[in-house]
């Protein structure tokens, strides 16, 4: 299967089996928005919950936060987003295609133009006779800056500006509540704050399914440290991020160290965790050493002292931060692409399997009566009721048993339980494993304790 086929197949499976639907489809779609269907919503929730479990629940040095999407507009001036969160945009006057100038030049000339001025970009386009990839014309508007933040209008009775921005990243709310957290939670540096939520970016060239969308979910951490500790903390978090990848079954990763001269204004070191998506190697997650940039800026703009007093050394300073950031939608895309496989079975039959790690599989157990009659359905339903108190299960009594197994394979269900005539006599069932297709006979009473370890993550 070619890589481009893989993406098509994943997209088709997502639509067919209720993982991801195109947004506003009955209105003909709304570009670059998607709806997570019942199974996608559950898969996403499982990834999000595991992340929270690993990075908040299991750690004594971390707390959680759920800040607002709309922050005071001044916060986005302090963070640099109002002025600097831009892409350079260029329009083809002939076919009206709107493109990101950096993507255009990257494709046409094979060069990285990040950080170049608009003037330099325009010169490159003109001097190299760069043509429109859609219509081959050479008829461009000058490149111009385009802010990626969505803005919305508040009622005019609000004080100050009536423009508010939908957050383009979740991180800033953490800085705004830094003092509240210090004052209420008895945390001491080093400690971190984790937050999961929607972020919005008016991306010029979105695409590649849920890889680049205008509304997406981020899972972000600001880890506050003494500046002398930044290097070891950075390495530790990078390792933690890679462990998370492995825990949820993401293996095709590599690291990309941002060159010093290309770092964002706030960062002293940035590393991206790249993933080999079917459309090429692209950023999955990132980690940055943001120094004390954000707390300092908010301190200046809000006129609030953001210093921390170390109770042991009595040192007073603005903590620095290491920021590990994870995209939830890109995590979902990575596990779907990595998990998808087609197998030819003995006898020439084939099956599609979504080899998801059991901990994130949307349905943990499929439960079937071999036939509906003679009390088998009732027995299977009773098992489903019991197991559904702990896990998301799927009761299915329709069609041939082989077909029911295939349906579960395709949505990544790691286990299936079948109730048959023997069950009625001795309370045993068959447990069928998704990957090996092996079947074993087990007592109903033992099911929970046998299944539970499989859904744990190995970290
Ligand atoms: P890219 O270079 O791909 O635009 P970025 O460097 O702007 O990404 P960050 O600002 O570091 O991304 O955002 C943190 C994480 O949020 C990314 O690693 C990614 O997983 C996710 N993310 C960012 N933009 C989008 C988007 N438009 N759609 C889906 N996920 C996104």
C-alpha cells in the first residue's frame, strides 16, 4: 500500500465507521473543520485521559487548569501574538489561489524561508520566476502578513476594546493564573501546570485531513523552573514526551532541533517531535524553553509582580519555563495511520485491522451471542452490562459471527467475547484476540481481572 493510499484509506475508514466526519457536511461541508463521530470522540477522549493520567494524576509536581478560550485582549499583546503571530500570504491574481509564501518557496526552490522579511520573499518570488502551482501563471500580489488569530466582537458595553481573540494556543491562560496557582496550591518550583483545550488558528493553507485544521485541541504544559535547571529539565521532558508516544503506540517518530538562528523570539531552544505521516515527515509535538519571557511580559503589561519567592533559599525571581506541547488531533491521526493495516488470511479472505493500543481503543470489548435464541442474547447482554461499568463495550447480535469480528477489527477493538451453547452449561465464554485472532475459553467470573492489565499503559 502506497503512503498516499494509506491516508485515503484512513480517511475512508474514519467516515465509514464513525471516527471523523467532514464538518457541516449537510451544508456541503465547511473547509478544514471536522466532526469527531462517536468512535473518534471516544478515541480522542482516551488519548486525552491517558495524557492527563500520566502528566497530572501520576505526578506530584503537576497540577491542572481549565482556563477560558477568551482572554483579556491585552494578554495577546503581551504574548506577542497580536503583532507577530503571522504567516506571509500571497495571492495568484490569475486563478485567485491564496498560498502561504513560505510553502510556495519551499516547494518551488527547496529552501526554508522562515524569518525572512516580506521584501526578501517578494524578491525571491520575482527573481526566480516562481509560478503558481495551480495555474502556472506568474502574476502575484505582493506577499503580506496575515494574523492567524480569529477575532470576535464583544458587546460594546464592555470596557476597552470590543475585539477579543479566540486563543491560538492554550498556554497563555496558564501564565495569567500563575499567581492564583502559587497562592492556592502550595506548589513549589519546580512544578508544572497542564491544560487541555481547544485552540483556533485561521490557517491559510490547512489540509491533510485533521493534521492542520482551524479548530483543534492542544494538551500543553508550562513547567516552572529555576533558570539554572533548564537544560536537564528540557531533556527530561523530551524523554517524557517520547515515552507518551510509545505508550499510545506511536513509533515512527524522530527529533528536529530548531537551528538557533530560526528560533521564535521567546525561545532559547525548541525541538519538534516529528512523525512520518503518510504525506511526509511533519511536526507532531514540540518542546520549547521559553525562558521567563511570558511571565515577564504579563508582569509588564498587567503591572503585576510575577516573582516567586523560594522558601528555602529566599531567592526572589521570575521562574523560567519549559513548555512541552502536544496536539490531540495530530495524536489521533498518528495512531490511526500507524494502526491501519490490511491482512490476507488463510483461504484468501482479507481483513482490515486498526491495531490501536488497547489503552486507547474506543471500544475495549465486543460482546456477542452466537445466536439470539435459547437465552444466549440475555447472557451476553448481562456480561455487557457488567463490563460496561468499567469499559466502553459494544454488544452486537446481528449477522454471522465472522462478520461481527471483522467489524470490531476495523474499529480497533482488542477483544471479543462470544457466548455460545457451552456458556449456558458452564459459564465459560470464548475470548478472541484482535491481532492474533487466537481464541481461548475463560470463565465469565475471571473476565474483568484477565482483561484489565491489557488496558493499562506500560510507563
Ligand atoms: P505547524 O508548524 O505545523 O504549523 P506549530 O509549530 O505552529 O505547527 P505549535 O504552535 O508548536 O505548532 O502548536 C503546538 C502543537 O499544536 C503542534 O505540535 C501540533 O500538534 C498542534 N497544532 C498546531 N497547529 C495545528 C493545526 N492547525 N491543526 C492541528 N493541530 C495543530
